[in-house]
C-alpha cells in the first residue's frame, strides 16, 4: 500500500480534495478556495470536464436504478463523495423502499456530512475508511448489509485515485471474493481514450498536491479492473452510452463505465 493510505485526520483547506473539487464542478457549495482553484485549472484545460462529471453522476443513477429494478436491494458505494444530486440511497429507495446503502469515503468533509445524513433505521450508513482497507470496509458494511445476499459494489469515479502500485484490480477482486453470487460490480473511471498525453499530464498535475493523485487509464486497463468477471451488456462503454447509446456527443474527457456480475 502506498503512503497515501493514511486517513486524513481533519479537513485540510490548503490543498484540493477530490471530493470537494468534484462537488464544486457539480455546482455544490462544500468546497474551499484551493478546490475551486484546482477545478478552475481543470476546466480551463478542458471546459467539458463539467459535462464529464455530470454524465458520470447520471451513469451512477442509471446503474442504481437498473440494478434496483433487477431486484438488488443492497449497495456498497466505495468513494461515495459529498452528498449531491440524486444520492444513491434516494435513487435506490425510489425503486426499492427497503434498499440499504453503505457509503464509504476517506475524506473528512464527507464524514462531517455523513454524520448529519445517515440513519441506519432508514437503511443508510457510512464507513469512514480508505477503500483499500477491505477488511475494515466490509466489517463496517456488515452492520447493515447481509453479505450472503447479492450486493451491488459501486466503484464509481474512485479507482482512478488508486495507483497501480496499490493494485486496483486486486482490490476489486478482494471485494468480489467476499460477495454472494449474483452480486454486481459497477465501475467507472477516467480514461485516456482520445486525450493527448500533454493534456493528461497537465490535468494530473492539478492533483499533485491532493491526498490522492489522479490516474487516467487506457480502456484495456479499465477493463482489467473487473478481472475475469463477465461484463453485462453493453460492456465497457462511454458512461453516456450505458445501458443504451444516448446519442450524446463524445466528451473530450471521457469516462468509461460498465457493470459485471459475480457468478
Ligand atoms: C470524484 S468523487 C466520486 C464520487 C461518486 N462516487 C460519484 O461518482 O459521483 C471520488 C471520491 O472518492 C473518494 N476517494 C478517493 N480515493 C479514496 C480512497 N482510497 N478511499 C476512500 N475514498 C476515496 C474521494 O474522497 C471522493 O469523495
């Protein structure tokens, strides 16, 4: 595990945090000058970055709706981020009123919000942990989820903050091994597809001082995060095209996403 694994003890307003930068890009108010400055640099480099974030969020909502409609009642949301539009429990419970959702994040600002928002009696709880600590996350999740029944493991826009040296594919596999047959694994990640190496380097440099650097990956590396799991139709696609092509023009900073089934 890398040095980044330490849990930040308190809110660091001096450096950009991925959770708060994302919040700002999505139009939220839970961010500081360092986050707005970082977001501004990304948007200056690529003005469509905001569309990519919004489309990723819509992908998440479609995945949760789709899986809830297929009878999945339990969700483990890794790197859940700050509360924003259509949080996972709201989408899930709209379709399955008894759906249970465990949010996991390591950002102290997310923890502060979670304290106010989550209520196990309403089927929602929060585990404050680095997602790389699989044992801790699953121990916390077991308080609400029955892991002998199918769970949707959501790793949406989070694995691009896990460096290769921490084996993100091995991490997904470690979770998958603990989940029941019929569980699903949903992943979206920032991709290098159609992005120039120069732009990749400049966008990465914005996160140099963040708690986790940013790792955009090529398509085959994102596919490999699912390991041997079989992807459900339509496979690994631009998030706008899941589960069906939307006709949305290709975004310059593209996110790829897909959902696999644990046999
Ligand atoms: C871009 S946001 C994505 C939020 C949400 N999943 C979505 O797609 O809308 C990434 C989130 O992952 C969290 N994160 C990044 N690395 C993490 C790690 N190793 N452990 C826990 N959370 C992490 C960040 O704090 C942030 O809240």
